[in-house]
């Protein structure tokens, strides 16, 4: 076609060809501009549609795609059309002629005809050249005067241009007024397949699409707008699924919705200005802690392993200097956890390390009291339901405490006995050691504190540490009248900690004579209390008689009833007082049974008195109290009178029995005083012998020296001897007065004789003169006079000793049904007690061999002598009992004692010796049990006498009271507990060392161990057989 235009153009005159070219250019510019403007206009329209749509809603993506694709497709179509009109059509001269026809119809037709004549492809071109030239020349001349550019129609172009200008102006205005919206619409329109977020005039900067809220609790939804937002509406609306609207007003640049709690998922539509959003609300329970642990790393000096403590009481107690970490375990993953302050008492905030559903809170060193409030938030944004407050108590490691529980400050021990003492140390975190120490006072030696026993604890977690030790005056060389001062000290694990000392316990070493005299005084105190109870009982009887004398009208008054009730209460109180007196009397009896000066008959009588006292408090006194109570509550006069009458009879019987008890105790006191007077004389004799011995032992070092020239050691001894002799003078003076008064009261001639001799010889003054000689260190003269007075006091003691009536087994015989063998039972109990004490001494001697040193043989010989004396006492009891069925047990006990005595003779205080002593103790216990069981069976037989029943009851009472504590605990041991607990305590001074029981391999079915039936031998053993029986036992020993 280009060739055609070119060929025809060659035939056209230049002027015509020029005009056609101008028309062609004009057409191309006009149509091209129109197409471009139209295409751009369509794009602007598409963009403006998106911009306008976004102002009302968030245009859905399909509509965005439709608008964008439609705009681009329209623009491309217009551009294609413009290309055809501006480029393709103007290439052909025929199309230009046709366009000319629109403006110049005739000229256009001729121009079209000329162009076709000049086109060699047309048949018209076959016309003659002349004709063609003429036609071309004519048309050329005609068009010369015409402006063919006017043939181009500019109306549509102008409309398009004006439309484009309007759209462009609108676009410019939008871009100028709302540039963000215009640019956002351009982004969304230009990329509808991944459109940018819609821009709104009200720009939401914070509004969650999903919110987790606490289950059932009110919650808030906050929407925040950009402060530079184009539009800040005064209200925002939140619409629930059911159409309920919630309105919030603008506050600054945010809206806050206060909503009620929900228990199910909820959805809300939010709108503010031209902006909207949706939110999904999911209710969940608040996060909670399943477990909270306190990990405590203790100070190094304590040696404690690290410990995890569950925080249950919300209080953590840790030693000062501990490292504390809190471990928490929540029910779902956490976002954060921390402590927050809540006032002046709270500690600074600390943030925890979070790992999933766990957190670890490092609180550091514990130095002072802390209060923490722990809060946490889960990964969903829910916080805890209130804070978890806990306290950290910084516990300072205070010094330990040490005490002697249940022991008085001043105590007594007989010179041959032992004293068991238990100390208990307590500390907050751990006891390191416990030590017993003792000091001997009033012994004439330098007072040096000596360690008796020490326990070292390897475990650092023992917070309670208990130790028991037995002190033996004989092993400590503590003479009569001296005082053993005992104290304990303990330390904990603090660095460079000073030991903490207990209070001092004073143990006064007393002779058997002094012990007997003290028992006598305690019995006198009981007698005084019994007199008071008797007087009070008489007062109750008087009140009862007064109430009986009331007439029925006055007796029914409330005041009278109150008097009867008060009388009943007083009667019950008296019963309690008498029962307490019975217990005190039993304690005196138990103490007296340790003293060899008290014979079995005296102990038996005292046991019967205490038994009667106890029975009276539990029997008739209780009945009288009940009868008085019944009289107070009786509805009728006859019942009241009957109850009062019964109460009167009971009270009279009580008074009679109390008076009988007073008489019995008075008689016992007289006998006891007579016995103690003789023994106290003999104690003075022993004191004089002891002083004489001490002076002779030190004579080589002190002879010829003045008192001022004595060494410190000798001066201490001399002062002690002087003090003891002075005290002996005071005792002798008091004793002489008591013997004189006793003679005046009893008119017994021997007491008058002794009183006269003491007065005639001026015994008290003579003893005082000896004290002066000792003080001046005139030892030889003092020794001579001490020997003289020792002989005199021994003579006087023999004069006052009760005369033995002789006979060893008269009466009803050993096996009679009505026999009372309480005395023999008491003797066996005393032997058993002696065996327990001997065993305790043996254990102590074995443990203190190094300290005893050269005195080991002497101490061991003393124990040997004690063992052999117990053997002889056992022989006497066996002869008195004369129960053939018990002889095998007596033989075995005697053999065990003999074995122990032989070993002690060889200074063997080891386990074998202790085992023999333990076997003897066990056999003695078997004998006691068999005797009591035999007596109980005898009293249960038909026709048993009341005497037999009374004897059995007395035995049972004796065993119930005296047997308490016998054989319980070693008397020397140690107990510990960790984190607050105690341990086994040692027994009292009657306790039986819990040593290993022996097993000699014998047949456990030995019938000797199952003897239960008394075989009544009806006669006492003649005294002439004693020696033969003793020889028999000696043969057993061999």
C-alpha cells in the first residue's frame, strides 16, 4: 500500500502532495492525541472509581481487579483505535480524500477520483495521460485555494481534551487534598492482585483482629487513631453479632469500649469514620501457677545441700547469706514474669527468665527481710488474677541453746550412787558438738573444770542434739559434803563461734546417813500436809452437819445448794491433794530404797501407808464427793437427807482413816529418827576417820610448817579439813540436842545415857578444839584427838542401834498361803537396784580407765566388794523365802554375780563383765515377777484370806510405783534429730542400762524360766543352815 501511495504521489503535483501531507500530519496529531488523552482519561476514571469506592468501604479485591483491568483494557482499546486512526489510515491518500469529503464534499470527490486515476493498480489509471493530467491539474488548482486541514474534525478531540482536563484536574485535586488516599488508591489500583491496605481518612494505628480476654470478666477494647489522621470522628461504634452497638467517644486520639465479660467466643464489627475493622474475642481462664518452688543455696559454712522448698505458706525462711531462686510452673506458656513493688515494705522489682511455661526468678543473696509481689502474663497476653505475695524471712544464725530439761538446779546423790544427767542442745541450723564438764567444790582441792564426755557431730543437719551421762561420786573422788558442779556447752557450725554454756547443776554428795535424815524431814513435811487435810476434812464434816440441820424450805434454796456443791468440790480437791501426797510419798520410798540404812520392814510399812493413802483418795473421798453432789441436785427432801447422811458417814470414816495414817506416820518417824540418830553418830565417826586419814597422808609435806607457809594446794586442803571439822562440830551439837529431846519424849534409857556422856565429855567443844588444831596445822595432835572422838562416837552409835531380836525365818513359813513376803520383795528390788547401779559404775569405769589411772585397781576392788555384798544379800533373801522352785534362778543369778565379781577383781570392766551383770539383773527381774505372780494366783484361789489378798495388793502397788523407770534407758547415751526433732532420753537415776542382753545358748524352754506355781514349804530355814548354804554358793562359783 505504501508503494501505491508512493506511485500515486509521484503523479500528483507537488502542491497537491504538500497539502495532502499537511492533512496527514494534522490527522495523525489530532487522532493520536485524542487516543492518548482518552486512554489516560479512562485510566484516571478507573483510578478515581477505586479512590471513591475506598472512601465508602474497603473495596473488595475482585472489584479492585475489575476496576483496574477494565481501566487498562479500555485504555489499550482506545490506544489501538487511536493508532489506527492516527497511523494506519492516514497512510493512504484515498483515506485523506475521504476525510476531505466531510468538509469539502465535491472537492473531496474529485480529489478521490484524481488519486484513483493516478493509482496504477486501478483500472482508471489506463485512461490517457492527457486526460489524467488535466484532471490532476484541475484538482490541484482547485485545492490550491483550500486549507485541507480544515477537513479534520476537532469537536471530538476537544470533548476528549476537555474530559481529560476535567479528570486530570480532579486527580490533581485529590492528590493535593488527600495525597495519602490518592497514593493508596493508586497502589491498590495499580496492583489489585496484591493490594495495599486500604487508606482511610480515620487512620487506625492500633486495633487487634483478635483479643484474648479473661473468662467471665469485664474487658476493654481500645482503638487508637493516628494523631495526624485526616479525620478524627467524635464517636466510634462496635457492633456485636446480635446487632448490639457499643459507642465510644473520642478521647485524645483513641476510643475505649467497656464490655461485660463473656464465656463464649464473640465477634464484633468496628467502624469509625470511613474506617472499619473486625475483632474476634476469645475468653480464657487467667494463667495460674501449678507449683512454686524456692531453690535455696545455703551458706557454705553450714554444709547444707541445696534444697527446693515448695512455697505453701507464702513464707520462705532462709539463713542470712543464702542464694535464693524462685522457680514457677504455669499452666500454659508465659510471656513474662516479674516482681512488682507495692509500697515501702516491698522489695525492688526483679524480672524473671521465662522458658515456656516456666520462669526462674533470681532474688540473689538473702540479707534482710523481703516482701515480693509476683505477677506473670501468658503468651496470649492474659495476666494473672492478682499478685502472688510471698515473704522472704532472713533468719540469722543465732547461737544455739542448751538446757538440762526437767532437772532442778540443786540435786542430791548418795556417795555410792550415780547421777544421770541429760542435756539437750538446739540450734536453728545445726549442732556441732556437745560437751559435759564438771567441777568439784568443797573437796579441799583446786576447783578445775574437767571434761566428762564430749560428742562430736558429723552431720551438719542435726538441729537437736541430746546427750546423757552418768556421774559417779566414787569415780570422781567426790567425798561426802562436796558438790559436783556440772554444766554443758555446745557449739554450732558458725565460723569462729564461741561455745554456749548451760546453767550449772549442783549435785550435792551426801552420805547414806545424811540421805536418811533428809528423807525423815521430807516425811515430816508430809505429816504436816496430812494434818492440814485432816483439819479440812473436819471442816467439810461440820458443813455437812450444818446442811443436815436445815429445814426443807431453807435446804431447797439456791444458796444451800451452792454450799453443798462447794463442799463436794472441796472434798474432791482434798482427794486430789491426798493423791498427790501419795505420789510424793512413793518418790520418798523410791529414794529410800536406794539407801542401805533403811531396812525392809521400814520400807514395807511405808509402802503400806502410801497404798492406804492412795486407796483413800480414790475410794471413800470420791464417794463422799459424789454423795455431796447428789444431795445438791436431789429433787426431794428424802433423797437429799439420805445423801447427806451417807456423806456424813463417809466423812467420819475418812477422818478416822486420816487419823490412823497420822498415827502410823508418827510411829514411823519415831523409828526413823531413832535409826537416823545412831547413823548420824556413826557418820561423825566416819568423818573423823576420814579427816585423820587425810592429815596422815599429807603429814610429810606439812609437818613443822606454819599455816601461812603451806603451799597453795596444802592450804586448800587444810582449809577444807577445817571447814569439815567445823561443820562436824555443828552437827554434833545439833545431834546431842536431838538425842536429848528424843529421850525426853520416849524415856528410852540408852538415849539418856548417850546424851549424858556427850555432855560430860563436852563432845561438841572437843570437836571444835580439833578444828582449831587443824587450822593451826598441828597435825599430829589433831590426828590423835580425831582418833579419840571417832572411837567415842562409834560407841555411842552402838548404844543407840536397835537390838536384833534374832531369828531368820520364823512365822508362817515360806510358802504358806497367808504369807506376807513384801519385805523379801523389797529386798530383791533393792538388790536389783544395786545391780543396776553396779553395772552403770562398771560401764563408767571402763570408759574412764585412762582418767582413773593408778586408782583403777582400787575402784575395781570397790565394785568387786559391792558385787559380793549383793551376792550375800541375795543369799539372805533366798534363805528367807525358802522357795525350792526358785532356787535354780537364784543359783543362776548368784553364778552371774560371781563371774562379774571375779572379773572386777582382775580389773576387767569390759563387755563380758557388763554382760554378766546384765544377766544377773535379768534373773533378779524374773524372780521378782515370779514371786508377784505366785502371790496373785494364791490370793485368787477360793477361800483365800484377806491377809493374802492385802499382801498381793501391797506387792502390786509396790511394783507399780517403784518399778516405774526400772530398766528403761541406759543412763548414758546420746540422741539427735534433724530439722526439729528430739530423740530418746536417758532414764532417771533408777534406770537400768540398756546394755546388750546375754544369750548363753541355753534352751529357752528351760522349766526354770517358767516357774509360776508356789510350792508351799511351811517352815523358815533354821539359822544354822545359813553357813552351809553360803558354802554351797561358793562351790558354785568355783
